[in-house]
């Protein structure tokens, strides 16, 4: 066992005695439990109970559980100010610090207990990097709120706030949204980034059935955590490691379900980063190839009126996988953390609600919920959540309104300077340019709240929250800070968007484009000290998922 290097030494055992451990406990495998619990993030406030259940499961199965922490940022609280510059960057901090703790203390196995946006991919990256037996159990999704008998979620408040500022609803109605949108602990209740990644963790084979969908407040979630604690001992016994599970075909399965579920566009930042830690390059061109043959079966909030709790009741992720596999789109021979194959896991998992999970014979669309676009505006790529775009905006042409930061765009939206047909361009918000690649939920919510969601598009080299809906096109690569063409767009340039054709361009002659490129001057970094400056210096800008290229000696 790895832990022999710390348990077979008297000086090291003396330190374990200081923890209160017995010789019997030191003779068992040491299982690290990575707890993301904190009192700041609603999705993480309940993780102490999950961790306690995991500890009990590990001990029941003959292991010695030892807990250490991982940080987590609430994107909703970080949104719209400098805090959002740190959100994506914490993913690397989480991966690096978990690696440091696991190797320093020679754990035999790990159970990761994450929940929210960067915490899940950060710990998946660490698992791939460390490659010791590892299992995930998340904290679970929040239950949806209700206003006027309709289910709502966190993004509903953002849109209500903009509707209030536009004079469309009263202050009293806004306060009702504020108080009722987030009624329980858990990750926000729609198919936002946190729930997308927890569901895809289940698809990848790194989480047990229900990991992505059992609501945070259900006792079933505690039972899942106990089973996770027990199952990690089985993975250790059989020496099943993350890279045995996280194969190229597993990532293809994840992309397939990504399209069927209509997950957050941030999944196309995180899956390539996780694959990178496995020594693979997940080219985003593959996303369109998979999307072309994968029907979109779910319209979970914000794309539609159903929520993660509804998906759970309909049969959960395994039911979606089984539905998709009627078309033979999954590799079902892959090993998973259950100790069984994908095919064995999903056998008999039926669709219990065809209005939540549409049958493959009656999809929302014949193609997937996410599209990767290319063109002279984004020569490498950009990403849109196609399933959340109004039909009339799937093809759009309009004049650019250009802003060099999110705050300027928000001011223009709220002051009425954006009109029907416009294409808002927000640049210098990429991994290097932000730095940190902020989410743009506020501008898209403002557009929806002002009643412009079916007539105004938004393009950015930043990224979008999974809560975003509308013609929101992000992750433009190359980004403005490295001289990407998005930096050369001027007010009034005509932007052409054709999402079904996977194209995005602005109308400009070759001569004018070269002239603008010759005159372009790099902007000075907005942040020159601290972690973000180091992040901006190391990050790979573009479509590789903002992976830090740190070459270990």
C-alpha cells in the first residue's frame, strides 16, 4: 500500500498517535476524503454531513478515513465584480492543492466530495493526475423554488432583477423571487455548470448512480455517500484507478450525454482540461461530430421548465444514457467506479417521464444541445448552448455594439442603448485578458429581463454560466488579449451568426482586416500581481479549457 511509507515508521506513527489513531487504524488502508465544505457556498454548506457518511462507509468496509479540505467559490456570489476573475482560476488551485496533500501523506485511495462549478472539474483533474483509486460523491442539487405556482431557480432572480430595473415588475415581486428562488442547500437547481459536471462525472464512470441528480436534502444522498465510502474500498481491492475509467471512449460518452442533456457550455472548458491530465487532447471539433448524431432529449432549466429534481424522478442519468444508447451512441464496455461496465450499469434503467426525458423518436432536436462555431470572428472556436437559443435567433445578422469589459456592457443594456437586432460584443474577458475568464450571466439575464432575448445576441471571449439562455456565444478563441479577431471588431460591423451551420463571421474585407491588425496594440494587463497575474502568464489561451501548462520537474 502507498501508506506503508508513513505507517511503517515509528516517528511518523507518533504523529498519527497525536491524531488519536490506533495501531489497528494504521494497519488499514488510509483513505483521504477531500471535503469541499464551507459556510459560504449554498452548494457546500451540507457537505459535512456527506463527509461524515463517507467516513462511516469507509470504516464499515475496513479503511481508515482522513479528511482534508478543498476550496470552493460560489459563482453566483462572485458574479459581476472582480471576484469572478478568480472563479475559473481556482480550478487549478484545487487540483494542485489536492495533489500536494494526497502525495505528501501517501494516501491509498481518495473520495472526492465536491459540488459546485470549478470544484468538480478541479478534483477530477487531480484524480486523473494522481491516478490512485478515487470515487466522487457530490453534495447534490438544490430543489427548485416556486413563484405563482411555477418552478424557478437562481437565474430567475437575475432575470427578475433586470425586469425590475426595466420597470416590468414591482419591487415586491422582485423580493418574492429573491426569497423563493433558492429554497434549500445544494447546487443551483437547473442544468447549470455544477449539475452539468456532477451529471457528467456519473457518465464518465467516476460517480455512483444518482451522483448528479439526487437532491441535496434527500436522505438518499446520505445513503449514496455511505455506499461511496464502501465502494472505494472495493476499487482499492481491485486496483481500479481513474485512468482505467477515464479513457478516450469515456470522454466521448460524456460528450454524447452532454449533447443529449443540453449541459452548460462550461463543460467544453472542463472536459478538455480533465482529458489533458489523462494525457489526451480532446479536440472541440469532436463536439460537433458527436452533436450531429446525438439528439437533444432534455430541456432542463434554463432551457426549459424542468429541473434536476424532475430528471431524478424520471430515472436520472442512467435513464438518459439508456435512451441515447437505443441509437448505439455509447461505448458500453467501459469499466466504471461501480466495478461494472457502462452497459451493466444502465441495463433496465427506464425513462419514467417522457416529458422530462424525451424518447429518441421524439427529441427536441435531432442534434445536440451544444454547438461549436467557427469563422473569421472565432478562427479556432466558440461555443453556444444551442438548446437554450430561441428558434428565431439560430440565424441572426446585426450590427456590433462593442465593449471592452462586462461592466460597460451592463451599463449600456440598462440605459437602453441596446436595441432589437444588435449583437453585443464583450471582449478582453478571456483567460489572459480578464484575466480569469469571467462568466457573463449578468448581461444575458439583463437582455432577457429587458425583453430582448429573442432579438439580441451576445458574443464574448469570456464564458457563460450554465444558467445562461438566449443567443449567448462564448469562449471565443483566440481571445482579444492575444490579438484574436474579436479584438479587431468595431461598432457597426455586421455580425453573421448561423448556429445550425456552426458558423460565426463579421463582414470585413481582407484588406481592412489586415489594416486593423497592423494598428492593434496589446492592452496592459489589468492585474499585475498575485495569483491571477501568474495564472494569466501560464494559462493556455484558446480552446484547450484554460489548462495551466505547468511543467513539473
